[in-house]
C-alpha cells in the first residue's frame, strides 16, 4: 500500500485539488507557552480547552484562544466565560451570521433593545444585522459557545456598535455609533493572555 503524499498547506479553496491528488491534510503542531497550548501552524489538531491559552480582562470575561495566533478563514469559534455582570462584547451587529449556545450557568441576552434570560442549553440564533450582546447573570460563571462566519470581517463594512439604553444599563453600550472597535472599547480594560482558571468550565 502506498502512503499518501503530504502537502505543506491545503487551504479552504484547495481542498478539492488536494483530495483529488490523494494529499493528506497535515496535523498542526501545538506549542506550549506560559499561558497555555496554542496551535503553531495550519492543519488539523486536537486541543483541550482547559490546556489552551485564554484571554481575560477584569469585568470583561474570558475567551478561549482555540485558534491560536491565526484566525480561521471561514468560521470563528470561541468558548466565552462570563461572571455575573460581565458583558461578552459591546452591543453591536455584524454582517455575518453568529450563533450562541449556553452550556452552563445563567446569562442575559440583550437583543434589539430587549432583555431575554438565558439558561443552560438555550440557543441564540443571531442573523445578519441583529444588534446584541450577552451579559453574565446568576451567582456563578456562564459558559457560552460562540460561533460566527467570517466572510465580511475585513474592513469597515463588518458591522458596527450602536448606542442602546438597555445595553448601557449593563455597561455594554458604546458612547456613540461607530464601526471602530478601538473607539467602542476604549473605556474598558484590555484582555490579556492567561492560563485557564479552575471553575471557568463545568465538569
């Protein structure tokens, strides 16, 4: 039996060509850093979220860094952990679709100026243009899977932050309408690289 040839890279638009020629998608190496393991190249990999790098800022919750230094070209994927009162993001809308699944804890969805409570296994479908944010609620951490398309993420046409009084009550509204993230998040502490903290994830 002959072995498959390995290609240095098979990007999203090369998959058909690579498969037609019997080329195997390579495994990406995982690099151990002082803030957790990160993928150090392109290809498939398996990474435990507790062993991965995270981003955390006081009052802003924690984001997993499962993608490492790269951004997946087609789909963004994060596990977000919010303490009570911590907002996932400033109130905003995006051209690309997003979806969210609460896997543990309680949260509050602010969507189109309304509030909706979220509990474990509640799924929030967020079509293009939907203004939203999610805030931690209850007495403990809320763990939420966040997924978003990336077709229109480059440049100023990605979406925008809008002023909303409901979001403002939770500290999650920009001071004025803008599509500049640096302006919308200017008053907040920046998230920094950290290791996973016990208790963030259930189980």
